[in-house]
């Protein structure tokens, strides 16, 4: 039984959990960041373009969850491995995750296992063990304490890794969790290896984290050995680029053919079948539909990351049977993206809180400011407040209620009096509602007062 076109797309697409299923992971929209990372990796593994000397280095990749930090690193590695045969042969990658390596011991064990260094924590050495085992460590198995063993392991890594004849790339996902280890033994030893000019083998340490303040978590001795290179993975593309990415993700791509011919690095690509070409044309037409664009815009305003977009498109793809329709996009948005829709929360608010949101909307509409102070916005709706018998104190109380509902959040460090609203007006806030969500509120709010409509 042959697969339908949509079933083939589910198998070939870049959507869903690439790490679990094995789909290709693509870093989209971060060409400059990827080129910078590729240069560092190439200098460590292959050597500097001018001198050919291999250089150890370290870098931190940070950004909001779902922005594509890990995908960026994996894409850079894959590109170098496919374009440079010498890179593939000369590198060894060690991947550590702070969630899984909860302490120094488990981290060192994982490093030794991935580097094929056998038996680091066995009580007795195995006769005829594998090459690169720890039988060469003097008194390793007779060490009286675990700390002594760790010291010998790290010393072995520092002085005897040259036998691997490869540069080593350490990828530390959840770097902030490694920084929470007591005394930061792992970070200190790894960064010391990268900073030590006498190290026997070049290494590159790539830290991945959601926290921009991770460097402040480093101890002084760790910070002094870090190269202070960083890559900020922050979505900067506009909606037009976002829409282009969405169309690319949900369309068929020409797949490279597998070949045993090593004489050329260029890979031949399969031409798409007529059915797949028709699918791509239908997708292109669908993406010109105003309702599809409006739905994508709502997803973009809520979360512009590629991870969120991929998850949304995968939901659309799973729900479709033979073809994609406008309704499938709308249903995927309503059923999955809007489960915690703030618009529904606003529609249940009393008029006092709604007046506050009206002032915020007018400020966003007029000046596109992301942060604002309640005291500066009150004059916009002072007339409406008085028409309901309300004053500035009621306005500020409504601010605290909206903050409790997390419809607005403070962005400054200004301290307020606990239990009071004395200085609420001077605190900077940002609103969690998007511009399109505000428009939905004004359309759907029951019996919206005429005074509101005049301002809108």
C-alpha cells in the first residue's frame, strides 16, 4: 500500500521532535551566528586558515527557550562534517546535559564513556581491557577516596588525551545547571583545559543555556578561564520572513541521493514527483489566503520561535487527511495555541480593569512602546474613569489586579510597599496581550460601552 502525499510529508518534514525521530534539524534565520560558530569549530578541529594551527576555545550560546540554540550547534557541526572530510575524521564530540549529569561524578563517567575510556570507576581493572583504558593510571584502583580518583581521571584527560588523535568538542546543554555543582569542578577542569596553552589536544567547549546571567554564576577561577565569547540566539526576523519559513517547513524538499562515490563531495538530488510538486503549489496558494496569514500572525505574536512554529505546523499536518485547508490551520490554533488564551480571561474582567487595558492599547497603538508607567497612561482614560464614578486610585488598584492575573508584568526593579499601591504608578510594566489579541477583545467584549468605541 503506497503512502499518500501527506503521509510522505509527515515522514520527510523538519517538524516535530527531530531529536527523537531522526528528522533533519535546520537552523533557520541565524546564518551569521552559525557562520561564527563554524569558524570557531573549524579553527579547533582543522586549524586556522592562515597558519593551520589548531586553537582551543570556548563559547556560550544563550537565548530564550525554543529559540534554536541546540539546533544551531548541531547544524553547524553537520555542515562542517558534510563539507569537510578532514573535520569528520579529526573530531570527537562529547555531549553532556545538566539535567542528566547532576553531579561531578556522573559527568566525568559520561565523558569517559563517550571518549571510550573504559573502566574509570571499576574496583578492579579487567585483564585485556580496551585500548585507552585506565590501567595506565598509577594506583587508580587503590585510591582511598572518590576525590582522589577524580583527580587522577582529570589529570589523565589533561596529559594523555593525545592518544585519541582527535580534537574534542564538548557540548554542555543546560550550562547553568553545571554552574550549580558544588565548587564547579567540571567547569573549572574543562575550561582550564581550553585555556591551557600546554594542553596536549585542542578542545572547544560550547555551553548552551536559557539564562543570560550564566556568566555571573561562574566562580572567579572558572570565569578567568572562559574566553568570553558568546552567541545570542534571538529571533530577529519579521513576519514576512516567518511566513516564508513556515511555507518552507511544510513543503517538500529535494532529498540528496545516497552514493558510495567518494570522488566528489557534491550530492545528487532526487527530483520531486508530480504529486509532490502539486502539493508545493497548493501550499504556496494556501499561504496567500488572508485567514491563514492571520492565523500565522497570531502564532507569531504569541511566540516567534521556530520551535513553536514547528509544533503548530506539525499539528496542522497531523490533523489533515488528504489536503491542507484554511479550516485546519484555524482548528490547530484554536485547539492547541489558544488553550490558555488571555483574550478569554479579559472577556471576563469588570469594566475597571478593561479601562486600564484600553489605556495600554492606546499607548501601544500610538507609540509602539513595550514598557510604560501607569501614571503616564491615566490621562488617556481619565474622562472615561470619571464617567463610571472612578478615580486614579481605582485605576491603580486595577493595575495590581491585572498583575495578579499576569496580563501585565513589571519590568523594573522598583520596590512597592507590600499590601499597598502607593508607588504602583511609577513602576514600568509590559503587557502580555498582543496587538491582535487586543483587537479580538474589542470585537468580542459583550456590551462594550460607547465611550470605549469613541476612543477606538
